C-alpha cells in the first residue's frame, strides 16, 4: 500500500498522517501542487518512498524507468523509511541521517509519520482526516503479475481491506513461559506449606487448651473429693471424706505379742486396704481405754490378760469402730521361729540391745544400733521386746512394729507357701483364724511390703487412755475407716476407786453403788496402807459438782471432797478409808 491514496485518475490524493488506537492508518488530503505522479513498484522501489510503518517519506527524483499502466517498475532511488535511509552512494543508513541521492533533499524523521522539509509548506485549507475506501490499482504491470496471482481476492468497492503490516504479533519465548509456570508452582507450594503450618499450629493450640482444661477439671474434682475445695462448708467436707473412707474395703486382724520371759503384751492391727492397695501396721498402746463386759472401763493390757483374745477383739471393735476378722496370738518363742523360717530380717535399729542371757554387765550388745541390721530370730525377739530405762511403752511398741514389717518383707507372696510357713510354726491359733486364712492374709501383706506400699502408724491416745477426735482421725478414720468412741465419752462420769479401808469387799460394794448411780467405775486397786479418812478428789473445776454427787452416792461426808490431782483416766478419784460404811449407802 502506498503512502498516498489516489481516489481516481485525475482526482484528489491522500497521504498517511498516522495510525489510530486500533492500528488503522489515518489519511489526509494532499494539495494539488504537491501531488506528483504515483507509481507502484512491486519490489519497494517506488517513486514515492514506501513506509510500511506510516512514517512517510520524501519522493526521490531520478531517472524514470518504463512504466506500465501508471506503475513504475524501477529506475528510482530507494526511498527512505522509518528505520533508515540511503546515502548518495546508495548504501543503507539505519539511522536515516545519511546524505540523500543527488538532486534530492534528505527527508527528516517525523515520529508522527509526516515528512519534514527545509522549506515552508504552503498553507492549504484545513482538511478533516478520514479513512477512504482503499482499492487496488486497476492495471498491474508485468512485474506485478506474479504477485497479484499470489494475493487473495481483493474486496469489492465499498468493503474495508486490512493488510498484514497493520498488525503486530508477539510470540513469547517458551523458556520464559516455563519459568513463569515454575514460579507459580513454587509460589503455590510455598503458600500451601504456610497454610499447613498454620493448621498444625492451630491444632497444637487446641490440643493444649483441651489438656489444660482436663487438668483443671481433674484438679477441681480431686480437691472436691478430698474436701479441700475452698468455699465448701466444713461439715459437708467432713461428711464426704468420711463416706469415701468408709466405703473402702479393708481386711483387719489383731496380733498380740506375749512376752513369755518377762511378761507383758504388745498389740498391733494388720490392715490390708484392698481398695487403695495399701498395707498398714497400726500400733495400739497398752493404755488404750476399753469397756469391759460388765460396763466398766479397763485398759488394753488388762483386757488382753483378763478377757482373752475374743473379749479384747470385741472391745477394740467398739472403741475403734472397725471390724476385726481374727486374732493372732504370737508368743515370743513363735516369733523367734518365724524369723528363722523366713531367713532372718533386716531392720534399721534405733538402740543397742543388750543380751538378756548375759551373765556380766558391759557385755557385747546382742543388737547394734544402725541401718540394715540383720537380725536372727533370737535378736528379733530381744529387739521387739526391748524397753530402755526411762522410755515409754510406745518406744518398745515401735520396735515391735519394725520387726513385724521386716517379717512381712521376707514372707513369700505365694499364699500356699505362706500357709506352709504358718503351719510349720505349729502354734495353736484362735478358732476364728485358720492356718490357710492367716497364710493368705500374710501373703497379701508381703506383696504390699515388698512393693513399698506398706507403712507403720501409732494410734495416738491421751494420758487417760481415751482417743481425741483431732489426733485419732488420721488413723481411725483414714486407715481403719471407723469412728473413735472412748468408753463413757459424753455420758457418765468416770470414777476411779482405790481401797485403803483394809476391807477387801469394800471395793465391790462401792462399784455396785457407783454403777447404780450412773457413774463409770474404774478399778484403782488396793492401797499399800490403811487410811482413816476417805477422800474424793477432782482436777477440773467443772467436775466439782460431780465429785460432790460421788461422795453422796458412797455415803461420804461433804468435807471429803477436795481439789487435787485425779488419776489419768478418771474424772474423779476416790480413796476409801476406814470411815466408809457400806451400810450408809442409800
């Protein structure tokens, strides 16, 4: 397509002034005096410079070649284009700044497709640019014959024709496309990894919150179960704890160690808590106050001596609120044989024990103080019954408890083997406890002792032998699951009577009078000497009225009542003198 458009032979001419936003050329009418004869050169050597990019060009002058039908086939100088120009030698200048052909003037570059000249153009009437209908030349020369045959059918008059140079096609390199795809994949994978990390973090946070919530709920539940939750009433807490402790299953037997050489007894309870899997030896002091069959108050030591095994077992059940299943009487010779049968025991001794059979003083101790002392049967008996000068009975009782636990650590955990050990002792047991029952029971305790789930506890009692609710709850309620109840506690006044009248029957007569009067009788024994006057002694001022009533019940004068020190286990102490007259008792 030429830069100028000829509307017809002898008609107006147009030139390209630029392109619109769609790439279509925009034309402008050329004045008549500047419209030279346009020739068509099929090989780009037109008389007027052909510029496919619409930048225009100045018509070159030169020798004209033959033309056919108005189209020039050659003989003209090359026309400048938007990319360069030809110099005077005919060489191509890519920058378009070379010297033009002879006889011509170099055309300057105009980015808007218009050719600039050195001279001033004559002013013409303003024309409105428009796109005329483009039609091809009527006649084609011989040089254009082949080209015309290769081109597609031209559109009819009035139809728009588009040429290839009006469009620009961009082909992106395949390598760049692969790089873009790889980058997109990388970005997508990295985003997915970030999202996965966020999901994992959220899962961990949720799991941590759930664990903390469960721990908090468990802690609150434990505090509520243990009665330590703040805000609850003390009565409700105690009730819940007692109920929980009482609901546990326990197997209990009582053991009485009889010292056949020196006399005296030592008592302990063997407890197997099958619910909590805990074994315990509960040591019972001999001063523990019990209630005899006739309603009188006695001590544990006297009960074991006078009432025997069955009577003491029932009395312990009453005081401790527990259920003892059997009694095991263990004399010192049988304890010695038992230790020898299990192959000695290891005990952390707390004192040097002298040999009871030593003839001379200062002899080598039979048992040395120290940790992990190996004791034979004879040494175990000496240690279990040893009570140093000035020590309380509780010190000796604790040694007995150490020996019992040492024996349990050495007995077989097999019930059948433990039963054979018991049968080998050849001792006569209480009818309520057979060899098989005792062997099975000891095997269970041995399993707990070897596993470290065994302990020894001392039952705390007051000086009068009674139990304090504050001091005995840790043992009676928690270990035995019972309720402490001392004899006559909260009801009758305890009266201890010592006979100093010289008449033996006066003790029994005073006992009958006090029991009929609603008092609890405690036998104070017989005085070493005879006293002329009777005395009624009370310790606390609150017991003064009780002491006065006791004197009236026994027929003693009011002057016999005095404040002093009563016996440890009695509220009021009475010493019967020769002035006591049973006949005066009302």
